[in-house]
């Protein structure tokens, strides 16, 4: 690798950008945020917007997640020109279908000496990590296999020892690249690890697949979150190793919580599924995300949907016309749920009555949702007028049970809240079926010495606000995972605030 120069970036090629979400769960608002910026950038310049699915992390792969990504992005109005479901000239667009391509390119790196096979076991790596910690050294691969002789490599291969392929980062010097929002950024090679490129299971890591795909798909501009800045020198070194021109890099500021921490599901709903099910309009979500980072012009006296002046309300078409990527502010934009709700209310008030009714029928009053709720209570009511008594929690946004409802007998509020937090952590990683939820919750109860009655009653109280409801697990499935988890998080957050106010 030539560590002292930076390849000339793509210049005159037609603009091509991409987003590359991983199907590991619900589609994330961060995916929509980066997707929107890429979409605007491409549409402003007559370019192509590509959707690529990065599904090589098989341990975290969720089979239903890919379709959820498609549905959520289309709901927001973000259509792509090439992708797994629409095809294109540079497919396949799922990384799991491109594994042979990555193996071929890994062999190129082995042949030119910019990568090497590493036969270290997990135990070897753990021992090295402990040694580095004891010596107060930064954790990194110590280079054990970097200088194996051809005979040693052949011997290990003959013995069928598993191996990974690592990048041979120069031991001296530094790598410099240009960030279009920040200018030149330099990393010393002392701070760049010999990154794994191919795992022992034959799948690539993000770094190799990302660079190979971006080059082969002719991506001219990589617009992604700033958390990838520290990985960019590895990518630049890979472009150099292959002898390829590198794209332009744009690292967008991360979405932040009110307290400036990185946005996370612990403090804000981050699932696009949640926002759709909770009744947020896609126009409001897109508008809100477009305001993040400062790419839109300052509010000007223009007529808007509700006739007000000095507004922050923009349609997607207006954003394409007026958004200026170079004007992005680098300070982390705050994902303020209060502001999003205000913006959503502006759109809701502006809807004609028939359109407002249609929006209700598409979300919280959809035929399917009402049918599922009705099925749960049909055998439990004597008159149709009682329907609302048993089902109110399905249609409420906030439910706050009093302590006498959610604290079981012989339990303290403190230990109950701790167990509720355990329930939340468990449910976040549980498949959303009664067959999966029930044994998982029972096992959790056994681990913490909570009876099934206490366990399920607590969850029922948090979700419904009462000790009486339709069947709990079936109700959770109908209510949906995203909204159930949000209700649990909001309950825990509210209790923490109430406890802090009492001090």
C-alpha cells in the first residue's frame, strides 16, 4: 500500500449514491435520515439512488427485516433507482449473494501482499487483549500471523486450521482523506488496526464488502453517518490496495437525544415501524428529518399548509429544490420528539376532514387492527357497548398505571422497576409471537424468582393500565412490538422522573 498519497477521487462520473442498511431488526430513523440526504443529493444532480442490503452479519440477521426496510422507506416517499427488489445493472444488491465476489477480491489482496491469513484462535486473541490491558496499551491485533512464512501458511492450511484474512496496515506513516463537510482528516497508522476483511465462515466484514461494492457499483459519493469517520482510513487503504479511485466522503452529524447523547431506543423511539403505527404522517417524519443538521434554509415568510408564516414545514419536493448539503451544521442535530409531534400536528390540522378520516382508518383504526382487537374481546363482553371498556389501551398513546396497580404485593417499587427493566431488555430481542414471548418471560421470572402471576401482571399493568384485560400475550402481539416496547420505555422513564422529583 502507498501510505503517503490519496488516490484522486471520482470527479466527472455521473452521480451515484447509496444507502446500505442491515436487516437486523426494525428499520431505524437513522437509516431514513441518511437515506433522505442521499435521495436529495441524487435528485438534485440527476443522479442515481441505490439501495443495497448489507446482510453478511448472519448472527444478527432477521428474515423479515428486509421487507420492513422496503416498506418503511417507500412509506416515507424515498424510492430507489436500483436495489434488490427493482434490479439494476450492478447487482446483485444483497451482499449475501455477492460472497464469491468478495472472496475473489480478498485473493487479490493476498496476492499483492496487502492482506494476510490469520490463524489465531479466539483464545490467542483474548490472551493478547488481556496482556495489552495489563500493559495499558490500546487493544489491537498484535500482528502474530503477519510474517508467517509460505511454509508455515501451507502447513496451517494442510492442517485445515480455520483462518480469517486481515488487512496489512502499514506500520508507519499516516493516511489522509478529504471529508466534504470537514476538510482533510489524517489518521496515524498507529491508530489503525489490522482489520479482519474475511471471516472464517467465508463472509466478508463490513469494511471489505463496503469498499468492493461501492467501487463495483460505481458509487461516486459516500454519504453516511459520522460514526464511520474512524473506519474511513481503512477504506482509503483498501482503495489504494486495489489501485482504485476513491469516492467523495460526506460524514453526516449523528442524530442526538436531548441530552446530546447518540440517539438510542433507550431515550427515543427509533423504529420507523413505531412512528407509522403510532399515527405519525410520513410527510411530517420526512420534513423533520430534513431539518436535521441545517441543510434547509432558515424559515422564510411563505404560505404553508395551515396558512401560518415563518415556517419549518417543507414537502419532499421543496427539500429537493432547496436543500444544500454543504450547509450542513456539524453539531449533532437533536431528535426532539416534542418538535416532531408539533410538526405532525401541523400536518394533521391541515388535512381535509375526509383525508384525516382516511389517515385514521389506515393506522390506528385500520380494518385489520380492529379485527384483531375485536377477536380478543368477543368472548368477554355482553354488549357491543362494552367494547371500549376492555380495549381502550389499544387506542391510547399514554397509559400510566398507579403504583397500586403495577407493584405486586410483597414487592417494593424499586425491585419492581428493576424487573420491568429486565422485561424490556428481554422483549427487545424476542421474536414477536406468543410462542416465543411466553417461555422467554417465564424463564426470566424463574431466573429472578418472580412468579408467573407477578411477572405477567406487571407487564399487563404497564401495557394496559389495569389488572384486567384481554389475553396479555395475544394483546401484545396485536399491539405490536414497537409500540409495546415504547410503552415500557416511557413507563420506566416516567417512574425515574417521578422518583427524582421526590428527592
